[in-house]
């Protein structure tokens, strides 16, 4: 069955027909690097990671481009507040973004162009827009003339003639011919980062960055343009107007937008003070849990986040782990029998595989697809309850089914996420000075010297866990057990699970 996607442009599901069959060229708006990303941003990036992974799983060759906005008012404001240069802020949070994405298990883009490295190309596009009469210069700024582009409002479904506009008086508003016009180029203010241009020193507006870099790397009329739902207007509307006015051709074929995230039923916002950073959540929960929670809601629907929903997602991941463990130990306990029901299980899994794909082909319905994985987990558990000597082939297929379908959604089921220091004992060691001393002396005993004196407890525990992992891998079980027992003695639970990977 062909893959169908909901296209914001047509407001309907359409069959995905790409320019080149078997390949998808997609562009997703990346972060403005002025702060750590919050859970709402994380949801958008995770959703597009899921879409990309599923396309790849379906045999499609995907080229994934995601920009880094490293010059912007928000970055400049932040730099002024912190009293450091803007490029320092941008670099710091760009690296933090990469770290966060890696921690969440989001695949890095094939190309991650930075705005500041493409200024010349943007200047060129702006110059053509001015030349074609789609843009005008005013006091060193350049604005896009919305009235010059007939299709303006098509993507967001706005008819500007009927739209009320509330404008705040500003010098910028004074320079615009129409309040809907938007900046392509902003004249430099003292102390701001700036580049040379035919209109004087300045910097590009945000929208022109995406129009320029997407077409530069993917070609005009590329397949999928994505981003958060909050970007439809004005960002994507403006990107499209600029790009199509520039080339005279269609910009992107399919527009995909990821839904918003609410915290405890409320919109996440600065004024409500309920902004949750991804980092905070990943300190307490493993990435598969966060992903499980997010995939449990269709990517276009609003997602309601709460601590409780994370705990439930964690329990779902545990259910999968427990089933995999049961399969492993059934195999260890002989397996190889001709136990009845093996063929039946295998054909049930074939049926579930087909429905998994049907759900995902239908506009990436990850929530329904997860339902098929849990159905498989139930079937496998029932099979194991009833089979004394389950046949090896059926066990192998069961394990492979779970690993493969979880993998297609980006659930990694990494053993390391199961080696957890329980949060209660962690709290205990960090609050009690005497335990800190015991932890340090135990680390020294285990031969971990480094700069442990300065290191926070969590990192030290992590180092010990890594040392234990190294010992296990080199089959030095005496040392591995010594580290585990030592940690247990300090009130830190160490839980193990076999590494389960599809063969
Ligand atoms: Zn963009």
C-alpha cells in the first residue's frame, strides 16, 4: 500500500508521490539556538525522526535537511542579557541541541546548514526578489511585498483582505508599506552581528533562511517540508511566498506539521511558568520512555504531558522488556522443542506486521502501530504460558518481530537504559555527607581515580557503572560483581538485562 500523508496545503490526506520514486527529500525547520530545547520542540523533532525512520524502514532513500538558526533577535537578546557575544550563545546552544537530540535517540540530519554560513546565498535571493518587484528597500531594511504575490495566504488558509490586523507601533512598522509585509533583510543596529549587502550592513530575516537553504540542498519543488504546527503562519507562509516569487515554481510538495504539546492540560508558556526542558526530563527518564509517551499520540494531535503519563510510558516499555526476557529465558531453557502453537504464533505475527504497516502508511499513525506491538507482546506471552518447549524458530520470530517494529519507530531497547540508579538512593547519597565519603572511597577502591573529588555523585556512579560494563564485556565477573555489590552497599540499585539485539 502506498504511504498517505496529511498535507496542510490541501487539508487532506494524499498519496505520497515523490519527484523521484523511492526517494524522499525532506526539510524540517530546526532550532533557533538561544536556549535549551523544551519538550514541545523535542516532540516536533521526535515526530519527524519517527517519520524519517519509517520511510527508511519502508525502503525509501531519505535525504533529511534541518537548519540551525544561529542569528536571530532571540540570540542577540540573550547575548545582551548574558553579556557575551551572540556567536558564543549560538555555538553553546547548538552543541547543547546536538547533545539533547543524541540523548533522545533522534538521528542527526544528513545536512544541518547554519544560517550564518549561507548569508551570501540569501543576499542573492533577496536581490532577485527586489529586482522582480517582490521586495522593496526602506532605510537599509528590505521587505517582502505581500501584495505582489497572488498566492499569499494559501498555505495557512488566510484571506488577508478579511483579516483584522492589530499592529503595535514600531519604527519597523513605519517602514513597511503594509502591516503584512515582512523583513528579508534587517539593517544592523550598533553592536549586532552584521554582514555586508547591497543595502548596507545587516542580517537576514528568519524566513529567508529556510527558503534559501532548503532549495539549495534539496532543489526546487522538493518533497516534504515539515515543522511544528505553530510555524504554519507566518513562517511557512512566508517561506513559500519568497521561494515561489523567486523561482516562479512550486516550493515544497507536501507540508507536514507536528501538533503541540500541553503540560498538565495547559499550553506550555513563559507566562504560566510551566516550560519543561527536555534535559530535565531525560535526567529522570530514559529516552525510550519519552519516545513511547510521544508516539502514543498521533503526530498531528495535541499531546498532553504529565509526570503520570511518563510513568505509564515507562510501564509500557517494561512490558516489552519483560516479554523479551521471557523469550530469552525460554530459549535458554532448551527451546528447540516442537511445541504446539508455534506456527499459529508465526502467522499471528504476520497479520500484526501487516496491520502495523497499514497504520504507519496511513499518515504515520504511530499510536495505532504501537497497539499492534503490544498485541504481539500479549500473543507471545500467552504462547509462552502454554508452551513447555517452545520451538526455537517461533521464539526467534517473536523476538525479531518486537525488535524490528520497535526499531522502525526509533525505540532502541538499549540495555544501558535499564541499568538504572534508583532516584531515591541517588537522593540519599547526594544529601548525606558521610555517604559522599563512602562513595569516593569506594570509587578509589575500584581503581577509578580521575578527578572524582570534584565530580557530582551521579557522574561518579555513572563512571562506576561504565567500569562495571567494561569488566563484564571482558568477562572479569569478579570485578563486575565487586562494583555491583559496592554500589548496592551504598544503597544504589543496579539492574541488569541481557543485551537484546536482532541477529
Ligand atoms: Zn523554517
